[in-house]
């Protein structure tokens, strides 16, 4: 089984649902170590994406849907996360190219390109207490699952599990990027909001593949 446009659109719809459901939680996390808008930023962006999703033409490819997410998030989400997450989808679109169906290797390439896009834009490393602390373990787990012979759903489930662990692992860290870096040791004990939203988005990818 490979994944096509139906998976991508369901991933987008499920992402919008979970971001809306966790809007207050993400706001609360960002209020603790940022400016309290992360849930609102992403909810506004994904709501705008859902409005535009119906405009995708018949026969649209996975890359077309990912590109729509990218341009919409970049144009509607202010703050750090809009350009960062937008670039992730833009690079993911580039990685899938004109493919109609994505096999396990293509799914790993998509996730890797998304993570690389966030790094290109934000220059964060693992341990900086950012969304990269969810994305990089997810990419590593996805690659390991592919090497172990997992199918697409198995690869995405491994990525989602690792992203959730990565988000939790940001709690004891001092931030070295973004607003939380101004807080020094006061950021310790708080989960990074962007790592949490990234874990939600990656769980949505897995749920969409599980059907
Ligand atoms: P803002 O900080 O501008 O209000 P958001 O609240 O929407 O934007 O997003 C904050 C999140 O962005 C942080 O929790 C962190 O995960 C992520 N972030 C900030 N700076 C960077 C960076 N340079 N690289 C990766 N992620 C970052
Ligand atoms: Mg914020
Ligand atoms: Mg802000």
C-alpha cells in the first residue's frame, strides 16, 4: 500500500482538527515561555488552509496539496512558526515532486525535507528546545522503521511516537532559539510549544495513514 492525495488531504484535515482541539493547550504552553499566541497562530493558519483545500483541482497531486499548505501558512501565520512550518511543507512538496503515490522511501524523504526546511529557516539544532526536538527524532525513527521493513503506516507511527517523546524531552531544557531563549533557566520545566504542535501534526499524519 502506498499513500496518495487522499492521505495528504486527510493529513491536512486531521492536522487542522487537532490544532483546533489543542489550541488552548498550545496557547498555555506558549504563555509559559513565549508570548502566548502559538495555538492561535497555527489554528488561524490551518483554518485558512481548510478554506482553500476545496480549490484544489481534480487530479491534484500530493505535492500540490503540500504546496497549498506552505503558501497559506506563510501568508496567514505571523510569528516564528508561520515561516518555519510553511517552509517545512514547501520543502516536503519539493521532495515529493510530481509523484502520485508515495512509498515508504518517499514518506521518509518527505519528512526529512520538511525537517531540513525548518533547519534551513531557523538554524536550530536538537537540544535547542524548538520544534526540531520533535522533528529530528521523528525523521530518525522514520528512517529506522523504513530500514526495518515497515510499511508507510508503520513509518509514520514510528515518527509520531518519536516526535511525542521528543516534545516531552524539551521540558528540562534551556532554550537556545526563539522567544524562550530570552528566559534562560526560567524555561526549564516547560514544554516547548512548537515541539508539541509538531508532534500533533506528525500524529495526524500517522492517523491519516491508519485510516
Ligand atoms: P512567536 O515565537 O513568534 O510568537 P510562535 O509562538 O507561533 O511564534 O512559535 C513559537 C515556536 O517556534 C517555538 O515554540 C519553537 O518551537 C519554534 N521556534 C522558534 N524559533 C525557532 C527556530 N529558530 N528554529 C526552530 N523552531 C523555532
Ligand atoms: Mg508565540
Ligand atoms: Mg508571537
